[in-house]
C-alpha cells in the first residue's frame, strides 16, 4: 500500500508528474486520482470499459500532426501513408485535414473508398500489385499509381481505357543507415528501379510509349525513422537532375516529385526525431539549387508521412498478469498482450517505455522487463525499464507512441484475437475497431 492510498489528501499537495509530450499525445495529463488521462479520458477507465490489451488513439493528436505538416509545407501535397494505421475514421480525419492518402493494397483502397476519400486524392503503391488490385484501383479512378516494375507497365497499359497518371519509383542510392528491414533508398533492394540504371531508362521509355499512361513525376522512399533531413536534400538534388535528363532525352517536363515518408518520431524520451522546420528549409533550399542548376521548373513536392502522423497519437493498454522475480536473473512483468499487438520489438529491435497508468507511481522503483503472454521467448515489449517496485497483477500499464505500425502489423498468433482500437476526443471515447473474438477466428476456418 502506498502513502497516497493511506492518506489520499496528500494528493492535492503533490505536483503532477509531467508526461513527455514528445512521446505522448499533447492532451495527456494526470487526473486528481493520479491516473493518466489522454484526450480527457482516464486510461484505467478505458481498460475497464473495453478490456485489455487495447489500442487508444487520440483524434486531436492525429489532426494536430496533419496541421503541422500542412503549416510547414504549405506548397507541398501531404499524402498520409495508410500502412501506418488505417480505419475509416482515420482516413476521414486526415482527409478532412487536407491530406491525400497513399494505399498499398486492395484492402487499404477499399477502406479509403468506404471512408469517402476522393479517389483522385489516392496514390497506389506496392512492389507486386496483383492484377485484380490494379483493376480495382483503375476502376475506382485513383489519382496516381506509382509504378514499381516493368510488368506493371504492361498490365496497366492493358487495363486503362482512358488516361491514368503514374509516377515512377526510383531508388536514388541514398543509404540512411537504418535497420536493414526498412532501408529502401539504396539500390540493392526490391522496390522500384535504381536511379540511372538501364531498367529505369527502359521503364521511362515504356511508360512514355503508352498513350493511356501519363508520366507526371518521380517517386522515392528512402527508409524509416530518418531524423537527418540532409538525406531528403540529396534525394531532391538527384531526382531533379533525373527529371531534367528525362526532359532532355524524351521531351516531357515532369511536374511532381514525391519524396516518400520515413520521418523519425521519438519512441522514448530523448530519442531523435525529424524536425519539420529543418526538413522544410532543407527541401526548399535543395529545390531552389537543383532547379537553378538544371534550369528546370520547380516540381510540386509530395511527402508521404505515416508514422509521423499517427505514432504519437497512440497508446496501448495492458493489464499486468503477474510479476516474476527470476533468482539470479531479471524481473519480468507479464502482461496480457505482447508481440501480437506490437511485433516491432521482435521485427526491428524497437525500444519502448511503459508506465503504470492507474495511479501515481510515488514509491521506490525496480528495473523490470515487460514481456507478453505469447509462446516465444522473444515476446518482449519493453526491456529493463523503471517501474514501481510494488506493481501488482491487475494494474494497467500504458506504452506510448504505439499509433503507427501496431494495429496494422498485428497478428492472431496463439489464437488470440487482435485488440480493439478506441479513439478518444474531448473527454469521450469511441470504439473504432472492435476486439477480434474466437468467433471471428472460427468464421474463417471452413473445416
Ligand atoms: C512508399 C512509402 N511511403 C511512405 C511510407 C511511410 O513511411 P513512414 O511511416 O515511416 O513515414 C512508407 C513506409 O514503408 C512507404 O513504403
């Protein structure tokens, strides 16, 4: 029992601990009972109402991030990368904030269309787009398709009856030194065509020969969690030079330059993140210089942030199942979720922090590792973090910065259904996606 539980009156005299809003949603506070609230709702109440694990998403924070991009890049098109997190509501919020949407499958396309996103504001991506998905995209009238292979040019030219705008994805040979699984700007990887290669030249020639395809620009995506804006400056220089070469060799003046996404966010206090002021300045300067050098008219820049729009808006709630002190080893806090709802630790070696959400952590601390419930030794959520030494089963742990690539990467390993996604906004909660149940799992098992 803590001192606060014995003498609750002490609470009013205590300064509220501050949450780090570079990691948590801006509207995160401690309430009078010492509980964490996001968007005006106590996380412990959400855990009681919707069960755990549960993803919580702060609508205000998503909208705030969209507005930050629009403010910093007033002349650019901001295209939300839906792979980070897509539901009908999320698609609706980002569209209302003036963003376009990048989809990379027939499933994402269907959700965006169901949300009422204007198809002309959709960009279709994918390194191996199935024919049926290209067909669905063309039928829906998606604005642009990003061509990733020669095969796709053949398929598209057979499919399109009117005129389809396309971008060509190039890998500009820029190494952002990230995790190997997310390095996409280097040439030896599966996406697009290496800049300056024979394959890239052949792709450009083939697209330009198709009367029903209109090549409007170039695209690149350098990787993930990039915090050094210089990489984008270099991409601008290389791709504007390529646009000038296309004009010189073939005639058309390309008008769009899509620099992809990959802007870093802080997962834990002190982590580096992309500074949007610096990125905007750097892109502008690089564009001025490259266009002057190549005597090329300024193309319209597009940016495709996914993580940077939704990561900080998300918090995942878990209930503590047990606390295990291993003799001569670590202390494990086992929770009721894990690698199914957050595979990023196992996939990329990502690091997270967890905090107790149902009370003020006032007493002594312990170092513990938060582990999941699944049958894998690597099912870890947060290693060697500080937690209250008196943490008990039944308490609620919250892991911030889980809005991106958590819900969208979740699995049903061990036959456990995926968590619900709950939005919070101005003191209210709303279930955007319900919890997956054993009945859902059985509905796909046809026997
Ligand atoms: C083509 C493309 N654009 C944008 C993104 C979004 O990246 P991030 O969420 O890191 O901003 C990705 C992520 O893989 C991508 O492949």
